[in-house]
C-alpha cells in the first residue's frame, strides 16, 4: 500500500475530570497530529497533492481546535469552565468524549475519513507521547 503523511500543529487546553493524576487540572498542549493517507483503490503514482492534504488538515483540525478549550460535553465541571470561557468571548470545542489523545486520534480519523482515504492518525500531546488510531488491516 502506498501512503503519504502530513502533519499539523495546534495549541489547545483541556482537563481530564476525575483523573487521578495531574491532568485533572486545567492545562494545555501543543498537539502534533500526523495523518497518513493511503492510495485509492486502483491507485496511481501519487496518493494526493500534499498541498491539498494540508488544506484538509487546516479545515478539519486546525481551524476548529487551535487555541481552543476542548471539553467533554457530558462533564458538568467541564461545561461550567466552557461557559465561563464563552462568556468572555473565548473559543471552546465541546466533544462527546473525554479529551484524551486516544479519543482525539479516533475522532480525527473519522472526521478525516469523510474527505480523504485516511490510513492512520497519530496525536502527540508531547514530543515523546502519542496515541494512534489505525485503519484495521493497515500496517
């Protein structure tokens, strides 16, 4: 299988309510997302133009999440934080899951799948730590 990869970076804040460690506190990351796209069935000599993939990542991920507070919509305390943020005209993104790197990787994968033939998505919270969501059967 022929693939290409492109990465994007965004800064965002979150909190993991009811987490036993330090991530129970409001904090932020510079997230790095690496997206691998596979050739379409009956592929050709180019999976897709890197410029086009960059634009997809900007539209689907960066424009929505950069400099936002990401919160779990089911968490009362996180909704309260988001309400204060909204009251002051700041950006937030409500999501139907806890904002772990693992969940973000799966979410970005599904969102990107509507636009490109995504094979995997890696979400780095730090330069050394990432979660990956990979299409079944992709190596």
